[in-house]
C-alpha cells in the first residue's frame, strides 16, 4: 500500500472525557511520519512495514476523533490536531530517552538528520560542520541533498533547508546564516591566451560560465543577466563545481562564489570593484524538527561553521587575502 492508499481517519466531533486514549506507540509512529513526511521513510526508521504504519495512524485518528495528517504535494503534513499529538509524542520520546540515558554521562546525539543545500554550501560548510559534530556523537548520521532552488512550501522528508535568498515560507522558521560574495574569474591560461579584460565592455565580449538561465529557479542568482546582459553563454550547468572546473579549463569567464574560486591559485578575479555580488544564505527548519536534539545541534553547527568562514565567504580568499587581477594571488548553486 502506498501513501495515497492510506485509510483515512474518520472525522467527527471532539472526543469526550473518558474516550479511548491514544496508544503511546501510535503517537511515536506519528512522530516518525511528521519528521519524514512519508510513511515509507517512517516505516524504515521504526523497523516496521508501510501497512503497519498506516494502520497505526488510522488507529490514532480514531482514538483522537479526527485527522492528524493532511496530504500535500510534498508528502504528509500535520493538522492542528496532529501538531498537538506530536507534542505529546515528543514528551513520550523524551521520557523514554531519559530512562535509557545515564544522567552522569554526556549527552549523546543519534538518529538521521536530513537537509538540502546548494552544492558549495553542502561541500564546504554543511559536510565539515556535521563531520565535526559526529566526532563527538558517532551515532549521528546525516543525509545531504544538493539542490539549488527556492525554499519548499512542503518540505516533506527534510529537517533543514539552506537556500539562497530570503525565503517566503509558512509553518517553518527561517534564519539568516550569512552572506557570500560572487565575482568574475578566469584562469591564468585563458588570460595568457586571450588577454585580461580591462573594462566591463571588454569583459562582456567574452563567454560566460554560469547557470542554465532557462531552468534557474532562484531569482537572486540571476545577477549576470542584470550585470552583463549582453554576455553570451559559454558553458552552462546546474552544478557550481562544473562552473569552477569549466572556468579553470579556459571555457570563459566564470561568475563564481569567491570562497570556492579563491581555493584555486590558477583562477584570477577580474574587475572586483565592478563585479562584487553579495547574496544571503538562509536556513529553513520546521519548528517540530528543531525540537529534536540532533536537528538543533546540526542547525547550531551550520551557524558556527558559517560564522567561522565569514572572511572567505566575503571574498577574502582562502588565506584571508584577496587579489584583484592577473598579478594578484586570487582574485553559484553556490
């Protein structure tokens, strides 16, 4: 049975005092579904099958006298009644955790935290931040989906999203993590062969390495169309690592995140006074997810790592310096 075939709970009036109490096991099943948005994922995490999860949810809805989940394009979302039930489930989970935890020992984080972020953020901020957390909490695991898109209104299956540009979301919290700079870069070999553009007019005559304009989903990343509208496309890709490597290979002028480009001494930043775009990273997380210790710890680790990288994100270079042209030392999903 798939999610769409889940038996719906019977609606009806509020349960009166003395009505059937919800089974704590059913509450924990709802908690797992609320965190993943999918019955199949919840079933895997609980060691159950999909049919059992569906039956438990139906039993919980019968006990509570109404629906606890509503189907959305992105998966199952909590109803108001479901939100109340999940808060009770979290108390059950917390009590069970306290019984198995040695109060004299350190807090141990465990479980799977699922997040999505852009390519560059995933590689240079999220992965190192989580790896550092895992050194102290080896039972913690994470799944990172790399994607460049707007924040999802229905973030089924995700605990945390990191997006470029301020998100417009409901039933979730958004937090500004920091800003990063993008600039125009070329390889030293490309400049040796074609010369360094000294003006914006000369730069516009070169091919651009950047995103595929027709499928770019993030308005904030459309800066080249505003800054250099006449620049023709050279190599375009949905992946920022392709942008970096294509620029290093001499495909043209890359509009690159400085904290990625400045790691490569063969790349030179061009006309930094004219091309210095600043974009924000925002973190979006559901309130119920933040109540999980593991998710809260990962969110804090992302904040700390972003703050630590602030000079590089601002275009200060991998070593804290910056270059401005062919003679300098260095000079987006991003």
